[in-house]
C-alpha cells in the first residue's frame, strides 16, 4: 500500500516544518530566551558573515557525508547507527597517516590520509554488514556496539601511545603538519565542502543511475522480490554498509584534516546520530539528505556562535532533529493517513469508510 | 598483588555483576513484552535515560528517593506513550520512531539539566542504599554477593517471576503473544490487539524506566548526559539471546553484568591493562555472544510489522 498517497507530500513537508518550528519555539521559551533575538542570533551566527558561512560549511561536512552513507543504507532497508564510530576510525586513519608521513608533499599526503581514513570507516561499516549478511545479526545493535568499541580504542590511543608528549596534558594527538591540512578556497569555501558536494553527486549517481542502485533500492522495498530476481542480498548488505562506513570515515578524515587537525576523546559532538536524523528527514534521497545536512550544519554552527551572545543550549539542535523525524514518520504513517481521511469525510458530512 | 584468579573468586565481583546486570535486565524484560506483542522498541535507551533523569529530578525536588522513582517512571512512560501512539495507533515506522526518541531523549535531558540546575550539572540526590537480609547477609561469600544488594535487585527478581507467569501461564499472556505472531487472526477472534499492544508498550516503558531509575538512584546518585551508555541496545541483544523469555533474560543479562564487573575490577587492580580497552569489553562481548546465539533464535512472526486495522 502506498501510504504516501494519503496526504499530499507538500502538505506533509509543511506540517513537519511548522511542527518542528513550534517545538523549537517551546524549547527557546523554556530556556527563558527571547525567540526573536535568539533566532536573529542563530541566523547571524550561521550565515551573517563570510566567516560564519565558512564555519557553517565546515560543520555541515562531516554530518552530511555521514548522512549520505546512512541514506544509502536506509534505501537498502538497513539502519547505520554506527556513523559515530566510523567517524572516529576515519579520523584515526587520517591522523595516523598524517603523523607517519609528514615529509610527503601535500599533493600526495592530503589524498593519502583522506583515503586511509575513508578505508578505516569502510572496514568499520563492513564489519556490521558482514555480521548482518553472514550471521543475521541486527545492524541496529552491532553498529551501536561498534561505536563504543571505536570510541574506546581511540580514547586508549589518545591517552596513551598517540598522546602528544609536548602537549598541555590533554588527551590529544599531535597536530598534523600543514602539508596534510585541507585548503580553504578564497577564505570562504573549505575544500571539504567541495568533497561533500562531489560525494552527494556520486551517491545520487549510485542510487538513481546505476544497476547497483536498483538492486539497493529493490532489496530495501521488497527483499523477497529482489531475491527472486537473483539479487544477492548478502552482497548488497555488505556493500551498502561498507559505503556507509566509507562516507562517514571520509567525514571524520575531512574534519580532522580540514578543521580540528588533531584527534581527541571529544572529536565528534554526535555527528553520527545527527546524520541518522538528517538521512531520515531527507527521506534517504541524495538531494534531500544533502540539503538537510547543510541546513543542520548551519543550525549547529549558528547555535554555537549564538551561545556566546544569547546562551542558546546546543541540545536544542538534537531536540529539533528528533521532532522533525517524528513529524516525518507520522506524515508517512498509514494510520495517520487514515485518520486524516476519516476526519475529512466527517467534516464533509460523508460516512467514513 | 592482585591477579585474575583473585578477581574472579572475590564475592564483590559477583555482587557487582548483579548490580551492573540489573538495568540491562529490566530494560530487556520490558522489551520482551513489547516484542512478544509484535512491537519492536528501539527506544529503550531513550526510556532509560528519561527514567534516570526523572528520578534525579524527582529526588532532588522532593528530597525523597521514592518520589524520584515515581517521577522517573512517569518520564519513561511518556516516551513509551509517544512510541506507542506512533507504532500502534498511527502505524508509523517503529524502528525510525525509536531512533528519533533516542536522539530526542538525549537532547531533552541535556537541555533540561542545563535549564534546571545551576552550573548545568545535576546535583547529588538522595538514593537507595543496600538492603541487608537478616542472617543471610552474613553468610560467607553469598552474603556479599547476593544478600546485600539494592532493594531494586529483589524487586527485579520478583518482576521476572511475575512476568514469566503472566506471559507464559495466563490467557492474557497467550493473547499478547498471539498479537506478536498473527495480529490479524487475533483481531478476527475478537482479541483487542491495540489494547494489548498498548499494555505491552507501557510495561516496556515502565521496566526500562525502572532500569534508568536504578542507574540514577541506586548507582550514581546523580545524572550525567548519556549515562545509559548503550545499555538499552545491549538489552535489545539480551532479549534475542534469551529467546524472548523473561526468565532466560536473567542469566543473559548477568553475563553482561559479569563482563562489565570484571572489566571494572581489572581496571582498578594493579594489572597493567589500559582502562579504556577494558571499558570496550562489554560491547565486544555483546557482539560475540549475540553472534554465537542468534542462529538458533526464533522471533515472533509479526515482530516490527506495521499493523493498522483496516
């Protein structure tokens, strides 16, 4: 049954947006803030100056890259909740490479470190894929466990073997050399943002223009039909989880080489979970996920800079994301459609079906 | 000089194992009801977190740990109500809803902690101390291991017995399990699928919430962001490992409690093991045990499928 036909898509989107804004308004009022100045501060902080735009893009990159991976998995009917761990492993690969080969020229070192980070994420994602395909372990559980395992491995390394001996005592690695750092174009566009755009295009190509994309979407919408058509489900499962992990790993590597330059315990502020919400709000499409991801990056960055002026708690972003996802599910739900139809026919004086 | 042998033979290790297994067990017990009725509830983590937060808030405001329990349960039931409404009444995607609620609970609790308490940190609050069984508490080994636990431990054990009886030995339990196997057939027999699933979801919220309450009032006596630490997800694995049985959930949860207790003991001993790697152990154990057991599991047939009466 096509649940989407119950309520027109545009109406659903509008209702979800208005609902989310109302939740945000409640949160802002509950925090004792003035809604108008808060919104103004967030918008200023997100896009008010060239620097703000650059910060927003920087913040959007890891979330969007990870979300694109979540979207690919989602289209295959899989939930990649492991973005957080894949980001950490990706950043670990990048920082390790950059610290091992500091004397390499930039043209080699930058892509090399990015590639190692991406590969690390790929492996971390593929583990969950293999466990699902070969042993039928739910990826919902294994990806969460792999998050914690990745986090504690990184934590061990930055407290111990990789800790900067000349540092201030904080559990952080040494900073990578400038030869490994991603450039910023014209002081405005971080190169990570370009990578993010390219990745979104590649995901769009994969899903919409390749036979692999058809297999991915087919296995998500009807597993039995796909199997009947000769699609190897386990191959699709491992592939999409590896792709998801690779994109998140790239996100971690880009944030490391383009922004933070060193790895520590608190490298990711929860991008992996933001990414899940972003992909779900974007309905698993490349375009929807890309737009939502950039918007969430701007929101996060806006809130961050507004924290200085209006004390806006960063947890508001999480609340907004959760609310938006809930509104999207409700909009797509079969039962919700029935309810709307019933009340429609009632108001028109017709018998309900 | 401590060595592994000393650690695994000490009564305090087993006491810690039971204590650490408790929140996982309670959440798994609740999830067993939900899944037996056909609902997948990935929002366990969020329910535990809200339970823990509500417990600390209630205990701080009223100064009574018992009121903390009530408020904690209320907060967790709130999450269960949203999950129930979306999953049962609207027929929305159960897994996505659970994921959203987990993210939402993380955000809401972090938000409220900063909004309510000065300095943005939850205070130390009155909690529950250990309950010493007369005579039995002084027994060698078992006294320390079992009979000096928090009152929650004994309550949880009773809950397990009651749940087993209710789910497996009563008509109500049979009907509830029927909803998880074939809701349409149940409906045609006049069994109120919606109502039974709502009961299961609220029981689930209550149990998971109680797990969170214990984490807060029996263990830490305060709230910290994300303090449920993935236990809601370990509980999801425990349900499968226990093959959807309330009684088997006890040894399954204990296994994880034991791993965590062992990891903590090794960490605080003079064995030269990096503490961070020990902290990863419960999560590794979850995957390993899950992988060993899952091949023989047989979930309820209608688990997680949307069912809306036409």
